[in-house]
């Protein structure tokens, strides 16, 4: 499967939640650099975190195309704040800080 087809599938999967009353917005970069350097795994961790904390209805989770910040990637944006070098070792703590302890 081409990377474009994979990305299209991910973008479609993000439209599952209603967006009108979302409390938070998470944009995860699905550009080729971020995707191959960890955002595929980060996406799975984000979805697991949201499910674990029953936050799926409060979060607008979107995939984005390259943000032009590849050298700082993998990029995850939470409520307009860009986070770089996000890994599976740091994503849970980041989500907890931004979504639960805020
Ligand atoms: S691929 Fe994510 S910033 Fe370029």
C-alpha cells in the first residue's frame, strides 16, 4: 500500500467524532517524515490514552499534512501548541499534562 493510501486511511479515521463541542484539538502530523519517525506509533498511543480516560467525545483528533517542521518531528499539536520530538515514551505524560492536569 502506498504511503498516500495509508495517510488517506488515517485522515478518514479521524473524522469519527463530532467537532462542534470538542474541548480540545489534537493534530498529529501524518507527513512522511513524522509518520515514519514515530507518529504512526504515537497515534496508536493517543487513541489508547483517549480510550483509557474516556476522552474520545471531548477531543477532536485530526491528522495533518507536513507542518514544515520535519527536523523537529515527530510533531503533535495540542490546542495550538506544537510539540516536537514526541515519542511513545513521552506522549502519555504530554497528554496527561495538556488534557487532564491543565
Ligand atoms: S512531516 Fe511532519 S513536519 Fe514535516
